[in-house]
């Protein structure tokens, strides 16, 4: 497994220096949200309680990464890994603002070092290695740290003989890290190949809105089983960019979950409220799974 000290484009800090700054209570305008599916005005706290799914039309709003993760796994079963791996800025990239400054501001706002959360858990008693993107962290973009954490997740799953699950919600490779970001596509896929070929363990890919760019062009579309939430945007480039590039009108619903299902790119569309039971059923069908005596998920912990 990739437990050696990291190369110069990321570092493993001894403890998480990021502290979430206290946030004021929501302003009046933040208590309400207009549903893009049916234009109904929804009370935000009630929407959160309903897994961010509109009660009128079933539109799946974008959801908090931690809430999504804990809605899928068994209570008190999550053991987090690798949260102390932090990104660096070897290219000294500057666009509207320096990448280093953008990282620090996002880390403080999110209370996380980067855009991926990974750990060991159980789903209805079945041990898995599971991870999710945090879209609020720079659009869930995949840089060197995200790629490293996913690679470690696949390697850990291979060592412990457990299935792996990745929940994708990403704008793609992080341009501020250049080729160091793009190389994560090959790196994660190589680790995924070892999970299958050497360990014989399955990988379930869960696609949410949006799953695009280098994430869609690598491990996200390589699942043994690929599940998607309803009406999620999934593809390499966005439909508007493709239409402008080829100068043609695209089919209705192009790059939605439903379009990909109809064209054989997705195995099943699963509403958010049914995802936990669906994952457990698929895991049982893919083969018996027994808890590992090493690193077994038991209580909330981290390392």
C-alpha cells in the first residue's frame, strides 16, 4: 500500500491543522430554495431531512458529502483513513488568485484538507472500503491528494479482501496541478486493476451530479457495477461545450443518467432513498464477504 512518505506534490501532516471557522446562522434568504425540477419553493431544513430530494417532483439536489456517506453506511461503523494527506503547490499556479491561497481558504471553509473522504465501514453488516467526493471543495476536483487517497483505498480493499465503493461528484482533474493531476487517472486505474486481478474483489461506482472530466474518463466509468442517481450529469465534457465544438444539436437528455442507461453506460438508476439497500443487495450477489481481522471497521475512528 502507498504508506511511504509522499512525493513533493503532497504531504502527510501529523494532524489536521484545518479548523472550521464558526459560521453564522443561515440568513432568511438561505432558509428557502427553489427546486430546479418543479420550481416549488422548499424549506431548506426540511429538504435536508428528506436527503435533499424534492418531495414534489423527486429532483435530487446536490447533497453534503458527509451526509451522503453516513446515509449509506451502518451507524458507528466508519473508520476514516488518510485525512492528514495535504496538497502542496509545486507549480506555483496562479489564475484569478494563487492556488496556494485558494487551497487555504477552501480548507478553512470546509474543515477538510482536500476533496475526498475515504474509510472502512459496513453496509448492512457487509465490510467495504468506501469513499466520497466533496463537491464543495473546489468542485470536487481531483488533484494529487484525491488520486492518492483513491489509490490507497483500492490498495487497502485489495489487502483486506473487501469490495470498494467510490461515490463520484466531481468537475474533473484539478487544472491548478497540471500533469500531476492528470497522472492520477492512470494511477487510480492501475490500483483498480490490482484490486480486480490480484485480489479478485469487486468495485462499485456510484455516479452523482455532476461526474465529469478526468474522473468520468477514468475509475468512475470502470465499475464492475455502475449505479447513478436520477438525472445526474455524467460525461467527459459538458453538453454545451460538445455542442459548440462539433457544431451540432445534441439529443434531448444527452449526458444524463437516463441517456447513459439507455445506451449501456450505466447499469441502474437508483433513487437516493433506495441506494443503501441496493448496494447491500449487489454486494451480496457479488459474493460472500467476511470481516477482516485486520483493520476491521468497528467504531468511529481515524488514522
